[in-house]
C-alpha cells in the first residue's frame, strides 16, 4: 500500500480511466514476474510460512493451500470466492482477474474433468504465469485468456458461475463489469465474488492516489452503490455480507494509516434470472 504522507493535499488530481488501467497493468505485471511469492498488495515478498498465514487469513484452508503447486498463490486477494460459490461438478466457471491461477485451480478441482474454468486477466505477465502453472498443477480443465473484465472474451450465456477476488474494485467502470458478467452468465447463473467495500469516505488524497487505486483501496464502492449496479445490470437475490474479521489483514496494507477504518472485505452474491 502507498505511503502518502509526503503528498497529502486537498487538491489531489482525479485519475482518468486509462491512466488507472495502465497503472494496474504495470503493478500486477511486476508482481507476476517476481520469482518469489508476494504478500498482500505490496511488492514486498514473504517466505512460505508468512504467505500461508496470510492466505489462511483470507479464508482458505491448509488443504487448499497444499493442493496447489508453488507459483499460483501470490498472496493477493481479500477473501475466498470459492467458499461462497458452491461449485458443482460439470459447471463452467469464469474468474475475473485470475492472476496466477490460484482460485482457478481450486475451482477446477471442484468442477472436475467434466467442468471448465476460464481465467481472464488484462495483464499479459499474469496470463503467462498462470499458463505456466497449468502443467505444474496437472490441470486439464482450466484455461487463461487475456482480456479486460469490462470486455470479457467469452460468449453470451456460456458460463454457470462467475468468481473474482478483490479485482472489480480496480475497474474504473464497475457498472460495465457487472453488465458483462450478466451477459456471460447462463440464465440461472450466479455471481460469487470477494471484494472490498467502502464503509467510510477516504481522504481525498488517498481516493485519488494512483497507488491506492491500484492497491484495492481507492476504487472500493459503497454497499449501496454495489447494490444499485448489480440491480441495474439485472441481477436478483443480491447479497453483500461484510467480513468484519478482514480488518486483521487490511490493517497491514498501509503503514501510514489504518485502512480498516475505510474499507472491509465482503462476500458479494447475485443471480441471473432464469428468464
């Protein structure tokens, strides 16, 4: 997370969408090409024990972590979308912002050989890393596609479940992300994502700071905004459950302020009507 103590001012410049996308691509491209696993959203790397501890804080079990070969788990995210997705054998799953493939490989185990998991990421380095992890994990039912989550490289009504882990907050056009998710889902399909939501207004300098935007903080939406965006996209049975225990790891995201005063991790669910 960003240390903004030297740049805190009231006249912070609003970051335009293209600048934000490029900054996100550069940040996560750097993480993807690092040879060691990284913790949190920072670029400081940690040892295996620290990485496992932080991953368990997000809601994964030791069995989850042990079942995936090294290199897929980068210590990113703010929850465990697979834990709320209730995946079934034979389903097609789409992961928005798939990173190194950790959640995809866990989902692949759940849906089995008759199912399919598609990971989409806009960072070429992440796609390359995820594809290199396919053989390491002996997975035959997962694939990775380069693309933006606002313009998904999948056909209409072609997936059963959409998951995502602390990625949609990074988009400068969240309503479009949810419209695309709705388009890609089959009738009756469901959305099961982990993301951060804003619980209190951020200081202006943090709200418009590029490192806060790329670090899963400044782009967080309020619960009310998310509910509106999901409903406008067509989703029903929308549920947003705050994970108050997430303050334990969110506090570690910035040395200059306690970010848990402003954001909290949440499980966000919705369903596309049958017709």
